[in-house]
C-alpha cells in the first residue's frame, strides 16, 4: 500500500506543480489581442462608405517613401471615404506605427512650412482642404471636398476615437523637450530614427557620423538668427560616454583636412559649431556668428532626472487590475484542476482495487486506520488509566 500511495501522491504533486507554473506564465503574459481597426465606421455625423481599404504594406500608404515609413516603424495602413448628410465627402488616409516616436517622425516628414498650425490630435496642420495630424501612433491625412467652420471640430472628434498605443509606446522621444523655443521657425522640426530619415531632413552631418548602430535619437529644427536662418541639430545617445566619443569623431571630420578612413567629412554646411551636454550632442550650422552660435547652443542644457510618466490604466500588460484578474483566474483554474485531479485519483484507486485486488494495495477487504480508544480510559477512570491514552492499529 505504501508503494501505491507514494506513486499517486508523487503524480498528483507533479500535476499541481505543472498547473501552477502554467498559470503563473499565463498571468504574467496574457494573450495579446490583435490591433483594433484604425478607422471607425462613423464619427461626428460622418458615415463611412463601404469598407475601408487596409494593408500592411508601406507602399500602399506611400509608394515613393515606403522604405522611410518602414524605418519609422510602419505597421499598417487604412483608407476610407466618409460622407455627411449635407453631401460633403471626406477622404481619410491613416498610417499606424509601432509607437508615437515613429508617428511623430512621419508627421514631421510630411509637414510643410506653409501649413497653418491646428489644434487637432497631438499636433496638426492644414493647408487648403487638406489637414494633417497625428494622434498617438497614428498619422492621419484628411482631405475635405469642402471645408466648413466645423471641419477642425470634426477631425478633433476623429482623433479622440483613434486607438491609442499602450504603455511607453505612447510617449514621444525625450530629446524633443530640449529643442529651444526662442527663434524657432514654425513647422521646421524634424525627427529621424535611421539613415533614410536623416537624409530626408537635411542633416549637416552624415549618417555614418551619427552612427545609428548606437541607437541615437535625432531631431532638427530651423532657427532665425541675426545672421540668417540656422540649423540646430540634437543627437541623443544612450550614455554620455557614447556622446563624447561621437563628438570627437564629428570634430575630427570637421577640422581635419583629410579625415581618417571610415570617417566622412563635414562639407558645404558653412559655419559649424557643436557642443556636448550629458548624452546630447548639439550642432549649430548655417550663416551665424560665433556669438550667435553660442547663444543658440547655450539654450540646450541636459538635466538628468528620473520621472515616472507611464500611464498604466489602459496598459493591458502592466495594469494592476489586469494582474489581479489573472491571479483570480489562475486560482480558479488551479482549483478546478486540483478538484479534477482528486476525483481522478480516487476513481483510479477504486478501479485498481476492483480489478487488481491485492497487487498494489494489498488485501482489498482490509482497511488500515489508526484509532484512539479514549472511551476505555474514561470508563476506567483517571486513576486506573494513569492518564494514558491507548492507540492501536486495527485491521
């Protein structure tokens, strides 16, 4: 009997441990739901005509610059035509990216200096009947058949129903906060995540000097100075040591008559000034004097800080409510499987006793248990029993 009982106890312990491990893995990594549709069927009184055209190919969104969109983290694209009760139409083209950084970079790529700023989504601009804006990780290009005084309000409502990315994917790059405001020319800020983006924004240094293998973040803007329009470029590296090393390479390329092999020269940018502040390299280039460059670069100062800016209320992965739900679900699953294992364990014992009596559990007619005969001691009294309790094993 001991051999059979030990075997089934070991089997039950193994099953329960396996279930617990699987449940913990389930609670820690809940099933990821597919991305929701980009465009709604209706909003602000506008109805979608038919079904939207969707694609995961960046060429469907922009055949000319598909590679650049992929560099920004393009994931999918949707386009649809909406109509209102007054007969107007609205053509919407929306591209979704892996995070808000990619959406911001794509938005700045399509942004034109002549566009007027609009308070739509996270940032928007318009030109004639066309409105461009981004919200979270989605860039929207909207074209009205006819504009009205409510057109901006309509798109603000659309921006409010667009699906938002979860967790840190909704945060913009921290380097954007270091761009000075004084002298900034509207709609001139650009953001690059790779060599294609860097080449598209008019960078004063080449991609090999920036070295995207070191995971830098690059932003660039145009500024008005007494000497004319200048370019301010910020490159943020993961560590100050990396920034110092890349600044040395940039200075070497700028000042050396013949840069070493593998280092590109900095050419045709006019006056060129740079500095490092923490992990950020700031470069000022263009028709500006040394004092103007010093004033522009002096507005960029890195301040190390530790902040918690992640809103986990809608984050399915890190939300505490979601964690508690999965823990409760885990307890229910473990309890149900433990109950089933107990029933199965008892059923197997009964079947084995019935069909294999005496082989695993000994004589099926004998039942071993431990009994405490307290009534004998109570009948004899304390004196006769001596306060002792008898225990015996009865068949």
